[in-house]
C-alpha cells in the first residue's frame, strides 16, 4: 500500500518523498519532466553558475586596485553553458540515486487527480491516503501586444552563447533584478522597466534604494512607474520598438529582445477541482499553517502554494508536509523564510521590512551598520551596503533583518537562526564574531538597534 503520493520532483517533492521514506512510509513520486524541477535545471543552479562567472569577471576588473594588472580575453559563453549543463546533470543524477537509495518509486508522466485519493498518470491510477502537491511554477507571460515575438525567457538567457543587446527587462522583482546585473556584467545594455514606484517592491525600502543605485551606477537604465503598452518590429533594423508610458511621458526604445522572467504557480491541468483543492486569487493553492489544502489529506508546498516561491522554501516546507502526512501536526514558520539575491552587492533578508512592521501597527526600533565601517569590507574594497535590523521597541524582538553587501546571502542565515531561537537585539548585540569578517556588521547593527552602537556617531 502506498502511504503518500508526491506530485513533482523538484526541490520540494524530492525532499518530501525522502522524508516520508525516512519515517517508514512507502512513497510514489510522479515527475513529468526532468528531476530537479526549475531550480536544478532552469533556475537557482544555472543562474548562479552564470552569476559566478560574472563575479569572477567583476573581480578581475577590480584587480588593479590591489596592484594586479589583469586583462580579460573574450568570454567563452559556450563554456559557461557547458558547465551549467554539467553541474545540473550531476545534481539530477545524485537526486535520482538518493531517491532509489531511500526506496522511493519514481513514476514518469503527467499527474492529475481522479478523486481526493486517486491520482492518474498516463492511464495508471495510484491511490494513497495522503498526497503532496509540489508542481512548482511556470513562466507567466503578460498580455502585451507583440510580446510573444520579441520575448526572450530566462531559460533562453541561461543557454545564450551570444548575448542580445540592448535588452528591455519587464518588471523589477528578484529574478528580473538579478538578470539585469547578470546581463550588464557581460556588456549588455539593459533597460529595467516596472510600473511600480520602486524596484524590489516586497523588500525593505532601503534595500530597494541601494540596489537601484548600484544598477544605475553600472549603467543600467532603471525606469519605475513605466508601463510597457505594446511592441512592434523596428524599422529599419531587426530590433523591436517598445512603447512605454509613464514617468515624464511616452518613450519608445529599440531593443533586440524583451526579457520575461515572471513566474506563476503550476496548478493548471491537475484536476484540483475533482480533489476539492481550492486556489487563491493569484492561482496558488490555499494552504493552512500545516500546509494542508482545502481537501483533507492533500498538502501543497513550494511555488504551487505561492508566497515567495523560493527553492529553499519548498524543501523546508517539504519536511513539515511529509511529517504531517505521517501523523505529526507541525506548523510551517512562514516568517522565517530568507530571501537572497546574487547581485552586486548581494542581498539577504528575512522577516518584516520596516514598512510592513509599521503597517501592522507595531512600534519598532531600527538599527543599522554600514559596510563602510567594517574592517573586512574596507580592506577588500567592498564597502557598498549595510545591515538593517527591525525590532520590537518594547521587548527587542527581532522582526526583520535586511542585508545589502558582500556575503549577504550567507550572512542572512545568522538572522534566521537568531529569529528562530527568539533572540532579542540585546542578545545578538552581545554575541562575538571573528575579526575581520562581514558577520561583525550584523552584531554592530544589533547594537545600534539596542541604542549602544560602538562604531557609529551618537544619534
């Protein structure tokens, strides 16, 4: 007898299947494409290989500051693509081996519910008392005249051997902003367009401003409060004219491609209605704090459940859902999901922004420490950025931490642990770090939030 059916073999489904198996359950994992899902094949891993190449290029260009004369030969884009493909293949092979090692039965094909307990795959019907939906997300194309012909997707960018230039990037959410830095690093002229008042609208305002400033300093044209109305073939030439409105008025830049990176939950054609699973207004599956859907015994995790739509959120949700399938009643800590951007400088964040905390009516104390006074940042020439801590003014509870700077994607793990263990800013302020390290900036920001910063002028 099957204990749990897992639909989707990405980061979430893979982890869920293994965790159910570890707890003694028999698991069937259904995957219609490549094992690893978006993260391994078209998202996190491929994009970070490209960003690693961009980081190395950035470092070579900075070498003269340290007395090292270095030149860059033309970039071999095919070598980057080959490395990306090789690493993804290695990870897929490792995932499949671990699933086999844990006794998980892998079924290839597209799944759809026949009933709340029955899932059909190409004519075969599997039945189990518990089901975990981990179908991930797909690209979301807005309805803009001419976009289909002019568009290039993130999937295609990660396969490029000759970058198009100029490129207009539509929207300014995390994926789009990261793509702007990536393309810019390889010499592509980039126009970043959003109808929002600022980029990275879900992040803290200070983070948004710092990253927007960095983009502009690197030559990226950032257009906020602008909408892409339509696209037409440019005459003469082989580019595309993009008709924008907003800001100071109408604009019509000519570009080679328009990058579309937005994603939406992959919840279509699953037969969710037959299972009694409801969606929210954004097309994501509604879940409780236990990650159970509106249908008892059916759980949803990762991008399919909406939220921040991050790989590490999916794999951590997988643990809670799998354990609940096996009889536990755990809840998922949505407030502890960290975010990371491999930009220049990096971004790491967890919890509430200052604006979100104030909207909730919370009385907050904000502390910060700039990288400009951090020893390691100074000696390395990485002084752009800061750590910002949002805390409860009365008790010192850490509500959110926002880091812009070198190493931010790793440093935010300190904040997650501090919040998970319910440390106050005073407790974090009295913690000890190796000197010189970037991690000292987190402690210094906590001291500022507690009103006793040592290395900043008096307030």
